[in-house]
């Protein structure tokens, strides 16, 4: 079977992914293929290939004879995903601790200083960016492509929740302390402690999201 040029459906998948994450394509929303072809200026075939990619990633769900819908993340999904990603990111921290060199630690020191500055200044968006960079740095240092791939896939699903853990009162300072604990363990070359601290950090993100969801529901009610 002849495959399509990657540039066509990969680009379409990337643009749809961006629209899903931005909320332009809202959770539960139906994807009108005709309208999408016009919007993306592509034909039906590469669009359908792109939709298959996003279904495989879990960002869309396909219903026979109805079409594709943007996936919705439930509280149960979050309860099931976070323990898994905590294990995976914990393992990444474990492996990174063994492999980090002096230059790597210096780079992490700079990232953690940026995180401190963002927390002290109350800069939420910048804090998220620094937080993401630190997680990525640990995953890169681990050098395990399978870990990186699975963590990346799960992160895409988590982004569908559109809730932000830092909205929970006091969460930014708590998150900073958790990150510093992971980094301290890495600098001490204590891989088990680094793994445990990272797992704790990720699981506390889940608790913060639960608090944010409950506060949101109480306001709506």
C-alpha cells in the first residue's frame, strides 16, 4: 500500500493537535471533515490519515458511522494516568541521576534558579515553562527513548483536562519545594531518593488538580 508523504498528514495532525490544546476544538466536539479540509487547505485523504494519528494518540475518539470527536478527560482518567506517569517520570529521575555530568548539573542549577525566581515573583506562565523545561531535562538525561515516548503520549492526554494545578492555593511554593528535593537527590547521586521525590511531585500535581476541580464545581454550583 502506498503511504502518503509525511509532510501532508503530519502537518495536518500538528495543526489539529494545536487547535485541540488551545481549545479551538473543544472536548467532546465533533470534527467536520469537510470544514477541516477547507480550513487546513488539504484533501480528504491526508486529513483522514491525520485523524488516525490523533485517534491513536488518544486525543480523538472515533465512533463508527458518526466520525471523530475530541476526547474528553474524566476524573477517573486522571486518577488512572497520574500514578502511571509518576512511575515513569520517577524512573526517568532515577536514570538521570546516574547519568548527569557536571555540565548537566550546572544547567539544571540554572533551570531551578529560574523556577525559584518565577515562584518568588508569582509569574505563573513562566513558572509552567520552567517547570516543563526541568521535566524535559530529566527525561533527556535519562536517555531512554521508550520512557520519553510514553511520557510524551500521556502528557498529551493530560493537556486535554485544561485544568492548571498551580491554581490551587499555595501550590506554586509546594511545587518548587518538590522540585528542589528531586534536584538535591540528583546532586547527592541518590537515585532512589530522586525517583521517590519525582513520584511524590507528580502525584501531588494530581491532588492539586483535584482541588482545582472541586473549587471550580463549587463556583458553578
